[in-house]
């Protein structure tokens, strides 16, 4: 019975006396949590603490922190609230998973019932467009910043460019979380807004996350090309293998109007579908198309999981210890 009392006493004895100290204790209390959750909690806490400090200009900072600990909560209490809230929110937003299947066939074809599969599939196709935009934005921004570095205007251009990159990282995070299901930050990166402009600028340039975000956006172009080059041909081939035998079968029963065609193995010509394959091969082509389609869905889901982890590592993790 003495352990909880001593824990509370230790927490009270370690009550922070400044905003940076409060944030450090909150970060320590959230150790082991999702880095995106840590970033959101630090941002919310700093925003609340600084607003309280601004509303009480004549009160010492230590007294403001002490009063906040009674209303907003001590760091360890806030950490517990964020963990509990995160569990409830994720449980409410999580899309229902299909019932687990034991057989290999059930696991293979069950991918079609997983909503994340289609989000990952759409992201794999969308990644080409976002990759082109991110790559162009970074190359143009870095070129302008470097080209204007000899002029006084080069400094504000570089600052605005890096600020826009941080905004784009939040946008990309929302896309990744929505389509791939990987928890990403919903608040900007925590920064000590009590510092002066020079310190803030130095922090932006010295923060490893700034450069990892730039690297991520450059890497999105080859990744987008890779994802698009995999998904579109595989899906097109699978759909063609499924649809063509069906169309040829309907054509064969409709007056055998394909008899005079010697094209193939499967060719769409105007409104006709032709093939040099024998009629006996149509079921095999159809089965191959179905297997290829579901294999492509598995590939899309795997790409989604791997890219979600990659985005989390490049856009979030370095911020946990900022």
C-alpha cells in the first residue's frame, strides 16, 4: 500500500517549475508510446501552458505551472489520459476486420474483405502523383534557396520553403493514416515557441526531422513510379485474363462470330475479342486471372504496411526526442 503513495509523493516533489521542464516530464511519462501520440501531446500541452502564461502576465511561471497541474493535470496524469483516449479513439475509428480464417485458401481470398487492402491499393496508384509533386516542390525549393543564398532574400526563401515542407509532411501524414492505417501526427512538430526567432530558425535547420522529411519527399518519386508500375500492369492483366474468356465465351454462343479471327492469344479489336487459344484453355486463363487479382491485392496490402512504417520512421520518429 505504500508504493502508490510514494509514487504520488515523488510526482509532487518533481512538480515542474517551467514549461520546458513540464514538457520534458510529459515526454518521459509517454516513453514507449506511439511517437505520433507523443508529438500531439507535446503540442497540446505547450499550447495550453503558453496560453495560461499569457493570460497571467504578472504571475511567476512556476506558480502558473503549479496551477495548471491542478486543472490541466500533472505530466504523468496527462500521459495516462492521452493513452486512454488514444485506445478509445482507435477502437472507435478502426474498421471492422474480417473474421480470421484458418485455411490457406481462406487467408488468400480473405484479403478482399480487408478494407485496408483497397486503401493501400489506391495509395499505390496515387503515390505517383504525390511523388511527382513532392519531388518537384523539393527540387525547386532547394534550387531557389541555393541560388538566392548570395542575396539577402535567400534566407527568408529558405525559411519559407522549410516551413512549407513541414506543412506538407502533415498533409502526407493524414493521407498515410487515412489510407494505410498507420498512426501519424495530427499536430505540428513540437517546437519551443518561447525562444526567439533566431533560435527557432536554428532549430529548424538543425532538426534531423527537417532533412529526413526532405529525403522522404525525394524518395516518393521513385517509390511512386515503382508502386504505379506494379499495380497498374498487374491489375490490368488480371482483369483482362478474367474478362476476355468470359467475353469470348459469350461471343462463341452468339453465332460463333469469332471464327474468322486469327488474332491472339487475347486481343481486343474494335468490338471483337479474339484468341488463338483453344476453347479448352479459357477456364485456365480465367483461373489465372483470379489468382493474379488476389495476389495483386496481397501485394498492395504488403506495400501499404511497409510504406506506412517507412513514412512513420522518416516523418515522425526523430521528433520523439526533439
